[in-house]
């Protein structure tokens, strides 16, 4: 059976990209990473991707007049690589409808909080500062709102024992690296359907 082709979008370190790529290489997720795209040329994850034989591309948002034009260039590159599913992995840009129109519900994101609590750029710090006892991470289908679409997988993380937001972020990241491959595996191997905001597994055909 042909493996599903993934495109991964990053803006920085790319540790979630690595966890997805490793899960694909090991066979845990029946997919291959066809291309890694970044909006930042200095994203550290690009080097890891290249070192591991994964094609990379950079489209700086500063080179485009609009969010739509930037997304259009990325979508074209992903389509050239025959990408079927897109994983945002620390990609710090809101997507326009250009992206959603091209890939529909096959765009995923990971966020370091239990959504709908603490969306945005500082999910771990906001949860820590609020004083929650439990935080975690969320893998969700992307829609046009920030950190908002239907939830695929959530994993909880206790805050107790974390001395600061950085310690909580480290603890959450360990779960992120489990949650993203788990979400991908389920979506690619199990029947699922969307019931409103709910991702319902096992009851319909994908
Ligand atoms: C991860 O913690 C991810 O959840 C977060 O950025 C980090 C990227 O790390 N994403 C968001 O906050 C999205 N709103 P990584 O580059 O090592 O995967």
C-alpha cells in the first residue's frame, strides 16, 4: 500500500517534526514526510530534515504581499510534492482560507495546552501563570481560527512539581511527541468522521 505523503510546516526547533518523521520511519505511522517547509530560513529544524534526507523549502512571509500569496506559494510546493496531509509543527503563522481550501480537513496542528484553554503563542506560560493543576497538549484539525478546530488527541500533564513555566513546557513536550504520531496514526488507519466539532472514530468512513 502506498504511504500517505505528509508535508510538515515549522518555524523553529522542529522537535515535533522529528517525532513525526521518526514514527513514519519506524512504521508506527503509515506515512512518509515528503517535504518540510519553513517560513524562517534560520529554523533549526531545517538542518535536521536535510540531514535526514527530507526535502526542505523556505518561504519567508516577508517576501509576500499578503498572507494569501504566502500560503499560495507554500500550497503549490506541497502539491508539487504530492502532499496529502499537512502537519503544523511549531508553525507560528495563522493559515488563510487558501490553505484550508486546498487541503480541507487534512491539516493538523499541535498546541501546548488543553484547548480551548490557553490558545496563542504562550500556551504553557499562560497555563502556569493562571495556576492550573493540569495542563497538556492538543492535536486538532486546523480551521480559520487560531488553535481552534476539532480535537483529535489530548494528553494531560500535571503541573505539580514544575518550578516554572519552562519546566512545564518540557513536561508537555514529552507528551506532544507522543500525541502527534498517535493522532496521525488514528486518522490514517481508523475510520472517522466529523460530527460538528467532534472527531468520531470508528463510526463512519474517512
Ligand atoms: C511546541 O511546543 C508546539 O506545541 C508549539 O510550539 C512548539 C514547537 O516546538 N506550538 C504552538 O504554540 C502553536 N500555537 P518544536 O518546534 O520543537 O516542535
